[in-house]
C-alpha cells in the first residue's frame, strides 16, 4: 500500500526554515527542491515519483544540508526508490538515513516498507517495530507493520496494528482501508464494508474506497449496492477500466447480461488487450444463448493469453453445448496441458467422452473413468467427484471400485445422487435388497428421481414384487420416456 509522507520525530522547526516571504532565487530553488522531496505521488496535489527523487537528490548533492536534513532526504528518496522497485538503491539510501540519524523513526518505517515490498517480511516487521519503539504515538509504524502482518497471513495482528494506527490518526484513510481488507480475508464482510465506508468518508475523492466496498457487496450478493458504488467510482475515474469491470460483475450477478456486455465492451475500449474482459463478456454471451459471439470472445481471450486455461475450458463448454465434440475435446486437452490440476476441465472432458456417441461406448466410458478418477485426486473432499466416478465405473462394470467410490461420496455427504448411484451398483451386482434400500433413501430425498424409480422397479421385480416393480417402472417412464433403453445400454433389463 502507498501512504502519504509522514515525518516521525522531525527536527523542531524543520518545516519553517524557509519562510513563504519573498527570498532570493537560490533560496526559492532550495525551497522548491524540499517541497518536491517531501511530496507524494497520490492525491490531488500528487507529483511524479521522478520529481520527488530528483528533489531529494538535489538536496543530498548540494553539500548545504546538516545531517538531520540529509537523513530526511535519504529517507524520502529511499522510500520512493522502493516504490520504483529500485530496491538496492532504496535500501542503500535508508541505511544511510539511519546511519545519519539512528533515532529517526521515519527511516526505519520506510525501510520496513521497502523490505516488505521485497518480500522480506520478517526484516520489515523488525524495522517497523523499531519505528514504533522510537515513535509509539505516530500512526505510520503501526500502519506499515500491520501491512506486513497482513502479507504474512497473521490477520489478527494486522487488524490490531491497523487499529492502533487509526487510534493515533483517525483521519488517515489508508489504515482504515487496509483493515477493511484484513476483515475481508477473515470473511467478516459487514465489518469490511463498514471500514470501507469510513475510508470513503475520509477520502471521498478516492474511487478506491467505492471500488473496494463494491467488492464486498459483490461477495455478499448485494448487487444493487455494488452498482451504486461503482457508479460513483466511475464518476470519479471515468477512464479506469477496472471500474467498468467491477460494475459488469454486479450486472452479471443480477443476470442483466446486456448491461454486463456493455460494461465489458467499455473495458475493452479502454484496455483492448484484457483477456479476462473478453472471457467474462463471452460468459455473458453464453448466458444469453449467443454461442457464436461467445466463441469469438473466448478465442480472442486465448489469443491474447495463450496460457489462459480457463479460456480454453470455457470455449470447450460452448463447443460441447453445440454438439461439437471434436473442438470441445481439443479445448479441454489444451486447458489440461496448461493446467494439469484443472479439475473442471477433466470433468467436462469426461462428459464429452460419455456423450459423444449416440450409443454406450465402453472404450469412451473408460476414458471418462480415467478423467473422473483424476478429479477425485484433485478434489479429495468432493462428494460429487466420488459420485461421478462411481457412476462411470458402475456402467463399465468396475463394480467393486464403484462401490468404494460411492461409499466415499456418501461418507462425505448423504444425498440423492450418490444413493442413486450406489443403488445402481448394488443392482448390477445382483444385491437387490441393498439396491432397494438405497433407492428408497434416494426417493425419500427426491421423490421424482427417474433412475431411482426404475432401478427400484427392476429390483422389486427380481425379488417377486411384480405389482410394486411395475408401478415404479411406470412412474419412471412417465418422468423419462427412454429410461428403459438407458438402463438396457448398461446391461440392466
């Protein structure tokens, strides 16, 4: 995060060394250099980072500044070198600031910030702790250390430090904003929204507060509220693509796909190479049933980002919906090549293997089994993953393996699909009483489950209950006319 300049423990009278009255040109130049050196890039009065660095450099090289002033120049230049990712130069400057003035808390805090940006979080925390020790009543050290704890994943400590910063400087927006992010990580969305609201009050000219609160509202499915905030963010920053991107997400949540498409189109007008925007606009086209526009956008997304596994998977889904098994498989294959742990791509590819031929093809179903077994490795706590592979194994005759998979699915969640699948396994094994028990349980949860009715009917006929069996089979056919033909493909008659 980026904070306004805060000089901790500054030399008394430092900021009044150069009065605003008319002074010689040299003094004006010196005054201007200090103004640049102590400036900030953010806010309505923000200046360029290069100008800040040049102002500090001019004072450092002037040979006219006492050690305490030099320490300020090195500390400010070091911080902005850090933001520019010139880390070696930044650390060198901040080391020099601390050497010139060991009790200068700002230098310690700024070095904390740079170490944090370098990923050296423990060194950053140590420096921020020293800044707090030197200036415990200044908010900066607390805010910067909170940011490091947040990066480290120690969210509770981060929140505590942000709270200390806010207590010391209630009008400083950034620690409020960052505490909101921390609450968001803990999924304490109401608290996060409250803090983002406070950040908006403290800095109403910053679009980031509205954008961040809108993000919380999206997580809470409060789409209208998110749109209100994003309208305000767009008013403040009408040319920022991310504002339209986030509002598009809210419109998508409301199923207003025309406005979703319009906002992603605006994103692409402002940022033509945004693969995510093409992908998301394509999803909106898909929801509208406009498959051709969807394929076009997905194709542009993967052209812009050839490693975009999700883009390939999504385009494969549209090809699958169009009945184009060849292109669907090609896209799923590419998605899996890019991301071998992409469980959804394996699941969707298995569905193509199962359905690409009008009649049951055991070789294709064995390919589906391989994919679905891979999904259980990737999602070992997913009941649907184990149920899917159980169902596929049962239909290719791998009954013992199927039973084990169904048992795992039901151990994770007792639900109708898994009970129906295990009922089918027992039916294929000839264990008719167990099949009836599972089908009974499935139908208790879902009374209009065609395969459970038909399977139970077959099991009842096998056990001599002709009336009950025929009634179940008739009920199943009323719900799904081809249910008998489907079971016959798998050897159940």
